[in-house]
C-alpha cells in the first residue's frame, strides 16, 4: 500500500440537524440534534485512507485542544502523528455544520492556527523523513495550499480538493493551484465557482472528478466525460452526510493507486462515501 501525505486541517466539528430546509429568507433554525466529533478534511481523508490499508501522514497545525480525545482517537486509529504540528497557546480548527431535512448543509469554519511562518520548514522536514507515493492537498487557506503545492510538486500522484475555498480563490491563485494536481476533485458547486473565474485558457489537470451528491459523478479524462451512477441509499440509512466528500476522495485515490480506471475509482469512492453516510460523524465508519 502507499505512503500518502494529506495537507489541510484537523478540526473539532459541531454538527447540528433540523427538519426544515434552507431558503433565501431563513434567518434562524431550531436544531433537534447536535453533537461534537472529529473532523477536518485532511484528517477525514487520512482516516479513510488508513481504513483502506494505506499509510497516511496528515499535515496540519493543531492547537492545545488536540491533546485529549482527538489525540487518543488518532493513536487508536494508528495514524502517523509526525505531521501534526502543535502551535501552543492556540485553539485548533473548528467547524460548525448545520444539516437540513433534505440533507443540504451550511458550514461555518474557523481554520485554526495559521502556521505559514513555519510551513515551508516543517513540510520540508517531513518530506525528508520519507518518500511519499501520493499527495492530497485538502481544503485550507489559499496561501497555505499554494505553499504546500510548491513543496509537493515532485510527488508522482497529486490530488487537489479546494473544497469550500473554491469560492474564495482569486484568478491568480486558481491558475497557480491548477498547475499542481494531476487529479482535481470538486463537487458541482465548487466546479461552478471555478468556472466563474474564466479559466478557459488555463491548463487543466488531465483527470477531473465532479461529484453531485446523490446524482451521478462526472469523470473527465483528457476532455472526455463519463458519468458514474451513484446507487441510492435508503432514507432510513442516511444518518449523516458530513465527511462523505472526504471519504470519496480517499476511495477514489485508493482505486487509482490500485490501477483501476477513473470510472471504477469513482465507484470505489462512492462506496466509501456511502459507508460514511450510514454513520454519525466523519471518522466512525470502519
């Protein structure tokens, strides 16, 4: 199996559920359920890669609140901690995720310790310790994603998942980041945000994967599109959509590294996302 570095965030998630749906005039909602659990896109992806037998190394800056439950969880999962960089005196990243009755989500995110002043040194030190077969740049502040891209450009398999930051990128930031991956994975809304930045003349990765919730996944290889169906999950089994996108990324990368074509790699991602959907939390399925 592969050694994989995953850059991004480790976060504590507060996830709430309400029965109504989001509309333009919604100003407040009344939650019927709320819980706190382990999250952060880099850690979610790393957790799923570990389930699949790989050796992921998450690279993220953590605060004093990492010690305790989250660190114990990481140790139980046997995930390499060498890339989790403590920033004493700081609080870690936090996500506030509201899930509507139709499964749509609204996310507010605090990215936690910045770490840009030390990122190049920390990342280079980590790379020197071992070679990596693949790199995933998960959602993070644009400047940090670019710094990571600068130092991971020589790794053979490179995935970029801009996530919620797709809407915050400038044209220059987008062009710079698009030169990094050979696989771009986004959801439909993120792809629309990227298209709005008028990137027609930019060099796009050869492999682009666009998810759309329960609708078909679009896989574009060298400009040719393929639709991959998403099997229905019974409503009674749909527990929590939080983290499903991160599970998909890990499953797709696993398929790709196993020699599957893009369509079958997407199927592997869909299956792992469905397993995540059937459990509460991003790192509870196994």
